């Protein structure tokens, strides 16, 4: 009987240890660059309401398109009107998030950004990766309206350093084109905010190729 209990305890210890190893070394790596694609994205669909979220307990780690389902929603301090979307937000294992209102967490699908001719149309705020959703090359960045505040941060694949930041305030007139060099693996973060302080999916940002020979 004692031997059976010892074997059961050992088996339980092995199972728990295996689960912890899985959580730390595999689930937490679910938001690595290798998993930033539709097939390997470990995120799972959920609709949650006002609460503090622990990643790994309340929601799986991964990349999410985060959509407001209420007229006044907050995600981690960002105010959002109903149907506003944040694209491809990385959610890390053991991270803590806070939401207000009803929020849809939908696993991101990484498709090419809409393109018209030589222009990429960046409608949603959030995160984009060069080489996956936007072709590498040299571009001119512009906006279709000056009625939103724009912040753009471009990092290399390590995400340790901002290579270029662009900020346009509401009603600011852009005096000259903003040129950006985008290489494979670069990460582009976009924030667009309206006069009311809420994130905006309106007024597109445009990336237009200015060098057809760029790789």
C-alpha cells in the first residue's frame, strides 16, 4: 500500500513537473517570431468583460486582434469606441492586463495589408511585421486626414531599439514627406487617436513605395 502511494505521488510529481515545463518553455514561447502566423498562433477566441486578466489563466498567450464590443471600452488604458480594433497585439505568458467593458479577443490572422497600386493602407492601429504583412522596401509615410493624432514606432526584429518614430498631432500640417526604410523583420507599431482621446480606425495611414528596386 505504501509503495502504491509512493508511486502515485511520484507520478503526480512527474505530471505536475511536465505541465510546468510545458507552460514555461512551450506556451510562453507561443508569441515568438516563429509563431507569428495564422497556423501557429496559440491565441484562442474569448469574449471577456471588465476585469483584470492573467495571461495563462484567463486567456492564452499569443497574438490577438482586440475588438471593443461596448461604446466605451478600455484595454490596458487605451480607450476604444464600439467596433474599434487593435491589430496583432502580443499577449505574453504571466502578463497582467486590465479591461473595461466587453472585449473580443480574436486570434490574429496575418494577411498582406490592403494595397492599392504602390500604396499600403494601414487602417487599424496595432502591430505589423515587415516581410509578413508589408513588403520590405523604402516608403513615404502619409495620412489621409489631419483630424487624428498619429504615433508610429519602427523597431528591428529584436524589439530592443526604436529605429524611427513619427508623431503627428491633430491639425498639424506635415511640411515634407516622411521617408522610412523597412527591412524584413522590422516591427511597426501604430497608434491613432481622435480628438476625443479614443483609438481610431478612421483616417488611414499610407505607405507608398518610392524605390522599386528596394528589396
